[in-house]
């Protein structure tokens, strides 16, 4: 059974063909990073326009690369939300049209559930599992039970972790998206060079908050005259190499980056660990764009947790459509189909 997955919730237009819920036959991702980079973040109007431009060629390529003819498909899966409504609409409209014309079943997938299936579909994950979904839009802890029933245990009360990476990078003159740049430079700084404090949460202690940390970086920045080094970084071309960044980044700045990343990782892991204990988790899943972070992966390994920790493989960490097609497979088995009334939901909740 082959499912065509379509994902367009943010700044990636993606299509993939996945067989029987786990075998990825193709996964095509057209990134819009170069369109948005000069604005330091995603511009929703530009994103919708780029999705419109890319959706047809991206789907065509996904079919071609998987040697799949339209008539070989068993279903079409599409991201319903959460995300940018104008972006979601492009994928949904296209998927609906395809389903209507070709008579395929249509399956609506929550983007967050997609991130969880990016891991579940490729690894021997035992349930109940604790899933930490950590991306540009989310920092959420879910309990994953049998039959993929989810329970929300904690979430960020302000910025998502990826958003904090992006904002700190932008403040200090690094390019968008900031996560990969801070990740690349952190090994060159002292993670204890700038002592940031961990957030204390009133109420649900499994919730996250990154605004205090972000403000602490802002105060650090305001206490210095960084105009020259920031100008030097902004003058670099679109995708500087490690060596190019190092030339224009003094040790003190490397230390603040490393300390910031160290603090985010500590926040993520300590709450993930605490929630995993609470639900007697048999596995820990860490997924979403920030799951690419090398420091986070190393720290999770070093923590020697009493259950296995699973991360998505490289291509499945950031937004893609293979995870959408994979998440649709159990829904297909349960007969959970969408119809032509399917609408984009910017704030769709998983649980
Ligand atoms: O999952 P994703 O592609 O899109 C959303 O659903 O948000 O995640 C994108 C986010 C961005 O904030 C980006 O800075 C962050 O993931 N990210 C990283 C790394 N790679 C991507 N953050 C930290 N370290 C990385 N290596
Ligand atoms: Zn995502």
C-alpha cells in the first residue's frame, strides 16, 4: 500500500511516497530558506506563493523517484495543521483535487503527529513512549500510548526552542535559520562561559519557558558594543561555512552561543526525563527540527537514561512529507478518512 504524503505547513513544500507506513520510496523537499533568509524569518505571503510554485513539480518528482504511477497509490495524506494557514491551504487544496479527480481516499494528518511518526515508523519504539517534539513552532511533551493515543504533558508557555535559537541568532547577526548555525559554532565556545539560569515553572512543572533565557541573551548583548562584529557577520554571503563564521565571531560570542545552547538542552532534557519517569515510559522520542542538534543528541546519549532514546534520521528531522505519509498509515487501517470539507487549521492540537 503506497501513500502519497503532502506537507506545506511552513516553509518547505514536500511530497513523499511511503509504502506500508515505513518504507520511504521517495521524499522530496523544496526548501524556501533562501527566499526567507534575507528577512530573518518566514514571511507568510511569500511562503504561500512559493508553495504554489513548487507543489506540482515536487509531487511529480516524488512519484517519479519512487517509480510510482498515480494509479498505484492507495491514498493521499496531507498536513491539516498546525502551521501557516495560507501555506497549509496550498497542500490541502492540491490533495483534495487529486483525491476528488482520481477517487483516492484522503487522510488528514496533524503535523506534530507527523514528527512523532518520523521516529516511530523507522525504529522499534516501545509504548508507552514519551515524545518531545521540538521545532520552530513547538516544544511539547506527549505521552504516546497504544493505537497512537496522545496525552499532552507539558508545552512551552512562550517561545518554542527552535524559535529561541532563531531569535538569538538573529539578534547576534547570524543567518536564518539560527539553529544549525548555533549548533555548528557551539563546540568552539565554553558552555559555562555565561552562566544562564534554568527556568522555574509555577503550576505545571513540565511546561517550558524560553523567554527568560532570550532576555538574558539580550541583556548580555546590550552590555557590549557589538556593532562591528555583527556588521561583519551580516556582510557574509547567504550560507557561510564554519571557517567564515569563526573569522567574524570573537571568543566571547562563541561562549554565549555555547552557553545558550547548553541551557536549552538542559531545559529540554530535564523535563523530558521527568515526564518519561511520570508515565513509566519505555522509550523516549525526540523529534522536530531541533532534534538535528548535535549537542542535544550527545547530551541525550551521555545521560544514560534507563530507556532507549530515538531521534529521527537526518532527512526526517526537519519538515518533510514522508513523516506525513507514515502517520497516515495507521489512520488508513482504522478507516479515518477526511472528505472535501477538510479545512486548514492553523492551531490544530494533537491532544
Ligand atoms: O521541524 P522544523 O523544520 O519546522 C517546524 O515545524 O518548525 O524545525 C525548524 C526549526 C528552526 O527553528 C531551526 O532553527 C531548528 O528547527 N533547527 C535546529 C537545528 N536544525 C534546525 N535547532 C538547533 N540545532 C539544529 N541543528
Ligand atoms: Zn515541523
